[in-house]
C-alpha cells in the first residue's frame, strides 16, 4: 500500500509463501562477484539483498555497487551500506566496518523499493559480467497490480507484504474478556460463529478465503471446513467459482468450520454476492476504492485471521476502509473469551459525521445511490481514488524529519527488550540509525505522504529484527503525528496520538468510537498494542458478530 493488500499471511509464514527470485550478476573469472536476490515481493514493493563475494586473488579494501533504476522505481530504506542517488543512477558503498573483504569472504547489504528492479550492475566500476536480467514484475506466486480496461476488479498481490495489518503472533494487546462454560474440545477445525445483529434485512453472504500454510495453496473453505485450492485462472481475469456461504438473517447465527493451518480473510456482504476473479497469478479481490471495480457499490467488509499450531489471531480491519461494524472474539480452552472491535452506540455514524465534517477527508465517504454509506475510505485509498490530497502530510513529514537534524530520535522497538535502542539522526533527506556501538544499522529516505499512509516505499519494513521494527515504529509515529514531538519512539499513550497537525481524522475518529479504543486503522496500528486483534494459543471457538448500524 501503496501496497495492494489481499489474503494476509502471518508474518511467520511469509518467507515460505513468497517465491524467491534469484538474479545472478556474474563477474569475470578470478574476480569479486556480486549477486542480487529478491527476498520478498508483495506486488507494489519488494525487498532485495546484494551479496558481494571476494572470489578474486587478492583482498578488497572497499567496494562500490552501482545500478540504474527503471522509470518510476524508488528506493526507501536500506542497510549495511551507504546510498547515493543521482537521477536514476544508484550507488551503494561500504560502511566503515564492512569494506575490507579478504579472499573467500562475503558481505551482504539490502534495501526496500518499489517499481522496477535495479538493472545494469557494476562492482567497483567494472561490469558485474554480462547484462543483469532482473524482472520488473512480481515473481510467479505474486500477482502484480493491474487495472483491466473492463470493469473487472483490481488484481491484488496474493502474498503478505512485510507491511500489513495481518494478525501478528507478537501482538499482546489486552481486550475485553469474559468467562464461557461451553467450551468444545480441541479439533482440527475451529468453529467460527457468524452472528447477524446488524438490524438490516438484506441477505448476507460469507466467504472464507485463505492460504493453506502447509501447502502454500490459495483457496476457499466451505461451511463444513473443507478447503479447496483455486484452479482455472487465466492471464485475463475470469470469474471465480461461486463459493459464497449463505449467511444468517438478522437476529440469527451460523457456524462455519475453519481448518487449521489457514491464513486469510472472512468476507461478508449485504444484498449482493461479491465479484471474485482468478488469474494465473492468483485471486482477484475487491478493490472498492477503484470506481470501476464491480464491487464498488456493494456494502461489504472483512476480518483477517491466521489459525495454526500456535493458535488463532483474528482481527477486524480498517486499514483500507471502515464499512460494516463487527466484533471479533475467541474462546480458549480455559473458557475465557476475548473480544474487540465493538463500536460505541451510534459509533458508525459518529465516525461518518467526523470524516464528513473535515473538508480534507469529506470526499472519502462513499455513498450508494439510495443514500446508504457504503464505506469510509482510508486516507491512502482515498488519495488513490482522487478523493483526497496526495500531499496532505508532506509539510508535517518534512518538519518531523528535519527535527532530528539538531536532536536525536531514540527507537526502542521491543517492549520486552528495553535496553535494545537505536539512535536516529537526519542528514539531508536521510535519517540513519546507529546501535549502541555506534554502528549504522538502517537508513531511511524521507517518505512521501503515500509512503506514510501505506507504511511502504521509504518506510518499507523487511522481515528482519532491526530495519523492519524501526520502519514500523517510524510509520506509526508519523500516522499518530508524534514524530518530532516525542523523541523516544514508541512512547506516549492514546491521549497523545492524533493531536498534531495536520489532523488524521480517519484514524482518530475510529479509535475514539471503539469501546476499548482499539482499531486497525493502519498497517502498523499494533505498535503499542492499539490494534483490534484477539489471540488465543488454545482456541476452541471464535466469533464474528455484525453489530447494529
């Protein structure tokens, strides 16, 4: 976002699900070599690593790797190297501790980017040896975003981006809990009860879509818990089989069994079935921010989940839109039920009123022909649709970024490791972070408004234990307008968030109108446990309850 999100995998499953693209960049015989590896690709962004191996006859004292960037490509965060960009020419040089390479040794650096992959590799001024053929589209298991000229929906990436609102095993937020004496035995399927208290008379349709974490296959689940992999896609999207489960009428409930080792989404729509398509790369999912998407005029929403041997993670999501109010819950073997996502009385309308009352956000409220509010688009999606300024945060970002030219930013990314700290300073448009030894461990170019809304691009978060956690922290601070004001991040409380300028009316109004204050208003709202997520390591049953609106 500008990740195009789709079926969401748990962070621990990402590596297995993403096809790794290796691009060899050979040098001449008896000379140092360089190789570029795409370790993650989520359709609108990617993470690359470059390995320099001294296969020559003498030691190296320093190294310089150069690339050219295709039109529209951008580099965001980078690590274990210094970066310089001149036009479309990209140069990485060693840092003080990793320039010396004895014969037989190697060093690796990495970066996150978007658009086409770097091409035309040079190592220390000489060609790496032959033309580097680097794909500019996603690997075979990742569907790059396309917009057919017809009214077919947008093709979305079918694997997890490092930056997503997927349920995360590390989340520990506390939710409302209550006792439950009716606890079923553990089984290979989890009963999920879908309850309709919406007050609406329209037919409800439910879809359970996800990735089998054992096989890596994308597919769907029937009401009995049977998983079927998708098949029959084409280069041009074709209709997917109708896998809708008839949902409960208002005031009723229906239980659907979900098999273990599945990660994905539960969609639910009112009045009409959703339009899903298949391509050779995967499932085409609704993109209602696109006015030509056939699902644009349907009232629908979704929850996200991961169910594996470590338990269930289930969340409501407002990362892309705020549409149908619903509560998610899980009951564990102890009989304790946790729930979250419940709006205060009249909360949906209060959010709508707040957004409509802010001229900068007002157009992001999408209404059907009969006057029904279908959704409030998240700021990034509204900007994509031309309903909000694409530069809305630019002034604030520059101010917050430049604040650390004269003072230091301290990032403490793990609550259980308070002594693990990184210090950030800005020089030009680059903020670099050092560890306790003074070693530079990560650098970030100044993000754009789109990068902040999507927590991607310059704020791309690789699946590691250093750069990714710092990126997550920066994006959360920028969303909450605390960067530049609170010089230790994460820090502050909910009362400190969304108080800066310019206003973030979308996130603030949603959080303000949740009973427990928890919401997934952006991809990294789980920083400081602000997300609407429930988890249990021994889940026995779960629930999704549509509440009145």
